[in-house]
């Protein structure tokens, strides 16, 4: 409590910040920072000062490098959000009111509404030019798009693509799995000072850097499995040279760095700006396939770009004056510009510093501040000025950037690269969906679906592998009461093939399964093939199709081919989801089109030495879904675009994951409350996920809801994910535990069915 008896807090802070803004004085601003509540004080110092001030190392104080107004704007922006701490608004709940001009601009420039919602949540916020009547406007920049709003950040004014972003390919928001990759761009200072022999145990600073890169960054990922890494190397001196471009992360890369440690000759200046330009071009080159980007920028001092910059009158004031001799310190005297005055050198230096920070901000704006990661590494004498490196890191959110000041300690250098390696592992694993596993090399390429009918004869060979008689070992299903896989009769569950019924009396009858030799599709963990039950009378050379059409799912990873628990975990997860679906259907008591059902799944064991060291292969089998396959949500908070569209439209259009948009676009005239509270079938998937969390007391949440829908059968679903509260990945690599639950509720807006069932609202 303050002396006046009023509690301090974000609200009071905002009043003081606004007053300081009106005062427009730095002194008043610093007073606000000194008495602000701890959370706002920390945000001012960490998020504003490093990015907008330059440290004077000689006096160990903060000197102003930009105008007071820009600083006040930044802190005003912070204060606006300070009152919302702890209330992380779901992206889908960010309200955007679109007017005709705004919609037309977006249509012309290929910008979707979801991009604007993401910009408000994740993008960089700045004060824009005022409107015609002087009203406040905000500018949001995110993933190459600039979005102008009114003061409330709710009404769309206009939007456009950033310069350089018009043709920038961006990945799908749900990009993940074995086809996703992470790109690491390493910038190494190769200026003359890097030749110095002042690092214990190494011949030079360059030697220490390259040796540590080889041992503590590259080597640590050689045995990493389940994700893809590419590396590019830029060497920085007067110019920036791209030495490696998107090369494989392998033993050859380790050998290259070790050779570079003793062979690279450092020389001349360390110019940051050309290196940052080259980094931008390298990252652009693979933007469509990269799920995350990581820039490591290492230098032993401040940028030297100002040395060859000219003042506005064309004088290179940082270059020696050949006619002026030397100063009393023995250094060459520098050129002077009589028109610019004595501060021109500092002005040019600060302009370079500002450009470096801007270029780093630009990387975040172009590729997404949630997708672009950066680490700046100061490896040089402790007394050097590393303010620019610090400010470059601060230009991106602290969740995705870091600054490391190491002195000339090789031990600290190793520690820093080890920490960066750990961060890289987390990013790449999330992108690749892997758990440190090796992708199989014998997975066949995709091929179009083969049309097969019941009673059709299949030949073993090019298109199908037939496993009959001794080649077909057994069929199992999961028993939830005993938590075990149990053998069951191999007779197909549905048989209408009359020839098969007559074959009961024929000799040589062998039951089995036909497995397509070419895959249909693959996900993060499994590859999918066509499959069907068959009966053969000639030892498996040919066979007749019997029963319904099936699909077979195999693991994507070599180590799991002989893992009996892999398919059991899938069967258990799908069975648990089905049990929760039964409870949901009973509680909802809706019509058929609102019912959910998860398919029954089985494990077939066949003999095939080509795919397993044990000679036995387990194949997960379930009924093939017929209809338009739709993914209503995923395991990372993604929600299908157009969730409030009629089901006929959902059936006619392929859903696009990652839109994270559950609301219809707001227009000038919004729909009535009656329509908004009318439950519809399209509300079912999100409501079901919410229901599973509540009915299990927060222990489980079923998501990754995918399958087909029709009015007669309702939702026929497969391959769910269950996040488990234990955070042990109990249900496989896609089980993200409490973090996964948090991501679901961060984008979930309770719909009329949630309210009808009385589900408790959960805030992320």
C-alpha cells in the first residue's frame, strides 16, 4: 500500500505512463520506471531500453540514442498491455471488424483475416500516423504483413505486404513432421582481431570459435533423429561471404569446421550490415520448407561498418587524413567535415547501430517473431562495447532470442554453444515431431489409390503383398479391462462374399491380408497403405478380397518396427477416445449427425524379413473412411478454418489447419445473439475436446480430431491425440501433456454446445 492508501498496480502505472507521455520528458519517464510495479518496471528495462538506448561503456550509464517521443511511444505500448498480464487472449477471440476498404485491400494483397489476428497477438506494435481526424492508430507487423488499426486495435483500417515480402513463400501454419526442417544460419566474425592469440588453449579466437562449433554444436546433433537440420555459414569481414548454404548436418560438416579452425585467416574489419543482409537472403531461400529459423551471430566487438560511411557532404570522416599526420596518441588523424561539426562521427556510428537493430527486427517481422530465433554471442575482451549485439537480441521477443557475453573464456564459449544446441534440439524436435528416432529408408513412395471390389482377385507382386497361411501369424485387438493385446478370430468382421462362404468346405483355404506395396500418405509418426482381408486357395499366389476396405498403418521410424508397444499405445489411445466419445454422446443426447465414433483398430502380425530383424512385422489395421477427410483441430491448438460454416460447406471444401479462427468474419452488422447461440453439428469437435478435459478432471484432453462426417453416421474419427497431465508422453510423441492442453485452450472459444453441456471456461 502507498501512503495515500491506494494499492499500486498496472492501472496506476498506466496513468503515470500516460502522464509522462503528455509531459514528453525523459526525466519524468525515468521516474515512472523507477516507481512502476515490478512487472512493468522489468518490461521497461528489458524490452525498451536495450532496443532504444546505447550503453556508454566508459561511464557505465545509459545514453539516449533515439528521440524521447519514440521511447515514450514504446513504453506507452507496454503500459497498454500491462493490465492484461495473465489474460492471454486466444487468437480466435481477437476481434477484427472489417470494413469494405480493408477487405478489398486484403483481397488484392493476399492477406487473410487470421494473419491480422496473429499480428495483433504476436506482431510488433508501433504507433502509426493518426487518422484524418487526428485519432490514434496502431501499426502491427508480423510475417511480412503490416496491419493498421484504430486506437482499439479492433477496427481494420488497411493492410499491405512489407517490402521484400510480396513473393516470400511462407509455410503452412501446421508445418511439422518429417518433411519439416530447421535452418541454422551461423555468422562468424572473421575480422583481423579474431587472429589474436589470447584464448587459453587455442592459437587464435577464430580457432576457438570453429573448434567449439564443431564439438559443441554440430557433433551434438549428429545422432539426432526424427528431425531435419540444415546449416549455412557466413564469414564476416569487410564483406560477407556465404561459405556454406543449407548443407546437411553430418560428419563432413564437423570435419569442415575443424579444418576451418586452423586454416581460416581472419583479416580487415567486421562489418555487420552485409552479414545481416546475407542472412536474410539465406533464410528467404528456404522459407517455404522451414518450420523454424535460428540465427547465431558471433563477434568479438562492435560493428565496423561506419569506417567507410560518408557524411551527408560526402566525407569519409572515419578514414585517415593522409595530410594531417598523427594524433598525440600516435594514431592517424581522421578526415574532418567542417560543415557537419564535431558530432558527425558519433552520428554515423549510431546510424550503423540503429540499422543493425532494424535489420534484426526486420527478420522477425518478415518470418514471424514466434518463428524466428536468434542468439548473439560476444566473444572478446570484457571491456569491449557489445551494446549492439545486446540490442540486436532485444529486437526480438525474449522468448525467442538471447545474448551471451563470454569474455575470452573457451569454457564459457563451450557452455554457450551447448545451451544453444539444447534450444535447437527442442525447436527441431517440435518441428519434426520426432523423439530422437531414425526415419525408415524402405518406405515406398506415394501412389494413387487402387480401386478394389469385394471378390476381386489380387496377385502377389508389383502392387500387392499377400500374407496368407503361415505368412499370416495372428490378429489382435486391445482389451481395456486387462490393458493388453488379445488374439481374436481372423475371420473378417463383415463378410458378404458368397464365394468365401462356399469356400468353407474347399481344401487349401487360407485366410490372410493384402497389403499395398505403395503408400497413400504419411503423418508425423505413421505411413498409410491400402489394405484388405483376403482368402487364398493357392498358397498366397493369388487371393480374393473379402470384407470391407481397410487401411494399414506402419511406423515411420526404424527403431519402432520391432516395438510391440508402439501399436498397443495407438490402440489404447483410440479405445480411450472412443470410451470418452460414448460418454459425450450420452451426455449430449443429440441427433445422429452430432454423434462421434472412433474406429475400432486391430494389429495384424505377418512374416516378412524385409522389414524386421525378427522376421515378424506388426501392422495396424482399421476400416477405411469414405468421404471428405477433415481435420477439425490438431494437437498444438490449431483449429480448422471456417468452423462455423455449415456442414455442407465443410464437406465440400478441404479444411485448412492452422487458421486458428473459430469466428465468422465480423462485418459492420454482426449476427444476432439468437443465431450465435444456436448449436450446430460443426460445434461438436471443439466441444468434445473441451468435454474430455472436464470429465477427466483435467487429466486428459482428446484432440487432433480428424475423420469424415455425414448426416447419417455423424463423425467417424481416427488417429486422435490424448494429452496426458503427467507430462510423460504416455500416449506417444504427439502427447504434449499440460503444454498441449494450454495450447488448446489458448485458441478455444466456448461455443453453444459447450454452454449447453455446462462446460467450465478454461483460460490459458
